[in-house]
């Protein structure tokens, strides 16, 4: 399963990195949305952007805050479900290896990082169906349905090659879900919780990586400080 996802991500990542590798300048010029269109964020959410950062940055979007606000609750939900059993930290030993990798903090330019993030969000759209199967109407799944699509669109608005970001095919999604299927109820629930835990850290790491690239040379506030200020 991990090889499938790696193949899906490697093609767009390589394409995004090629200009940088060849010595050509890497342009990070933001692309404005078409006239008359908005990001779909309400006025109340717009007020939650990071203080001191331009509101058109991907990393400054209130969509991150809204989604991370939900995923942060997962640890307590898990501990409430298993008060005398498995500890939350034990999920570290039960990672789902078919989940997408985040953009590294170095070696990727902004374009490649946005592509890695968008493709990762698309993969999680499929993987969260496993969570919904085990826990119907889960709040994080509901939030993801509301925000993931808009986060992907926001990333694509800043890309030079947004057409390279496409949804998973039915067969690709089915293969991902087969990879997280387990033989009994308990193991399936553990897989669902592992997906939720890894989704939370994917969001944190992706936001930090994008912040680093967007705020390079824009002031003394470090990416860790910016991330903490908006989570």
C-alpha cells in the first residue's frame, strides 16, 4: 500500500522539483483566485488568520485552525473509549503505513510542498472512510468533509501546475481501503484511531512546512511560533 501512495506522490513531486534542480529560479508568486470567486471561508473564520501574516498565504488560512481544532480532540476521545486499556501513545506502535507522508522541512520547494500536501489530503479523504465505517458520523470525518476540499483548492490556487492534482481513481481508493482492513472488530478500531492520530500530525507538519516556505524572509517570527499561534 505504501508503494502505491509513494508512486502517486512521486510523479508530481518530481515535476515540481525539476525547475529547482535544473538551476532555474523557483517562483513563489501567489496566484489570485478568479474574479468573483472567494475561498468559501465565512467572515467569522477570516478573522482567525495569524496576526502579522498576509491573509492570502496558504499557511494563514483559518481552515487549518478549524480542522486542527477537531483533530486535537481525538486523544481525549480515545482515552474515554479505552479508559483501562490501550494507551493513546501506544498507537505510535500501530502506525498505518499506507498513510501519506508530509512535506519535509528541507529539500522541497514551495511548489513541491503544496503538491505533496494536496495529494496527501486527497489520500486522507479516502482513508477517513475507514474511520467513518468504524465510527459513523465521527466529528473529525464531518469536519474533514467540510474543510479538506477547500484546503486542497487553496493549495492549488498557489501552484504553477494545479492540473497535476487529481482525485484518486476508484481502484486506487479501493486499494488504499483494502490495505487498512483488519480481521476483527478491535483491530479495525485501532486502525481507525491510528488514521485519526496520523491525520492530526499530517496537518500539523504540513502547515509547518508550508509556513516555513511562505514566511521565508518575511520577518523574525519562526515557523514553530506561527504554528503555535494559530492552533
